[in-house]
C-alpha cells in the first residue's frame, strides 16, 4: 500500500528504521508483507512502508503499540529470521491486550460481519459486543439462551475469516448429547452418529456459503465438522474453531478443547447453562470454566439474555417464563 493511498486525516505516526538494510527490512516485513498484515489485523491499524520509512495509521493507542512492536522486531532482525509465529509471540510478550484500552478496542472492532453473500449485523449491544470480542480476542465465550445468535454470529465470523484468508480452515465441533458420547445404538461411524447434532452448524454454513461450496470445502478438509472427541491430541494452527453446545461438555473435555488452540487461531465457545443434558450429578464444563477463566487476559465472555432473542416473539416469552419459574423455585428453596 502506498503512503499516498492512506487517509491522511487519521491519527498517524512516522517511523524510520536504521540502518537502512534491505535484507533486514525484507526479514521484518515478511513475504508479501505478511508480517505487517499480521500486525494490522491484530491491532486494527494500517501500515505503509517505503524503504526504511513506515507510516502507521489508526487509533492513538494501537498506533503507538504497533510502532514499538515494529521497532522491536526490526532490532531482532540483526540476529534472527522473523517468522509469523515469532510475530505472534512478540505481540503476546508485549501484553498487547493490556496496552489496548477497551475504548480503543471498540473503535477498531466491527459490529457487523461482511461475507460475500451478505452482511450480518449485530442486533443490540450484546451481539455487537460479541462481534467486537471475537475480533479482538483469541478465545471467546458466548453464553445465553436459545435464539440469541451465539452460534450463528460465530459461524459468520468464521466464514469471514476464511474468505479474508486470515485462517486456513474452519473447525466446528459439538459434544454429543451424552458427554460420554455413548452413541452405539445409532448406525454408521462416529462422524455419522453425531451428524444430527451438528445440523445447526451445517445450516448456518449453507446459508452463508451455499450448499455446493460447503460440500467442496468439506471434501478438501478446509471445513471440518466433527464431534468433540476428534479434537483430542491435536494442535490447531491458523484455524477458526467453534465449540457449540458447550454446556454438555465435562470439565475435562472443555479443558482439552481449549488447549488445542494454536498459533494464528481463534476459538469461540457457545452454550446455554440453563439447558444442560448431562447425566444427573455430572458437572458442566461450561459452568466449571466460568469460575476458572473469568478475568484471564486474552479471553472474552459475552453473556446474552432474553432481550437478545432474535427468533419468533414466542421464543422470547418462553425463555422469560422459564427464567421466572427457575428464579421462583430458587427463592422458595
């Protein structure tokens, strides 16, 4: 991107790197400027370069963070070859999430998702906050009742990331209704046994990408729709990973899932802790993780309620009625 093409009205800073060593500059920028694009996507800034001169445009705090990061990476090029993984680790080491204020994050984060077939907008503050969180955090939780758009918006973010080549593949997972996945009474292999439980994920993909394209991407393993059991032992790099119906995981299963997340990946975990189908006495992994990870840097939680239900008006009334009943039962106890 040429310097003249950028919006000069935005807040910007100039950075001159010395010495003007073309080998080190190429090492810093990466092939086709992939390292600069990685920083742009993470911080929500625009970076333009001409030789050893860089211009960074965006909100004030992200611009300053990007300036310091570029200088630090350039210093490293004196002795090391820079890789995308190293850029990622440098951003982690810089505690970027702590440096970026919530206000700055909101300024750079979208409240809608643009994909080829449609534009999907967040309805209401919670959906908009959810989209901003997914854009700015590596691991995200969306928790709330049915019909609030948790899964649909997560799939939309995943499709957008794939179309924009920010990830190489999509991985969509759900536990079986029984956490132990005792599905022997159903015909077929394990993937076929859990296929009915994955139907909502397929439906969202078909709407956003089209039936034929989804089929081709699944054949090429660009989209993988799998039971949670298939995640064990894997490390998932450059992927957008969604775990749906997470209230039906055990604490061990959700820990296993969260520790699969690798470099350049985003994970979204969705669930409704009021609709747990585990055997009586079995703890829900989603409830368990709330007590452990709440407040951990780099992880976001978005909580939805009946006001966010976007299905038929009766669905909102049904959810509200059940909430009122549960509250009354707890009060009487």
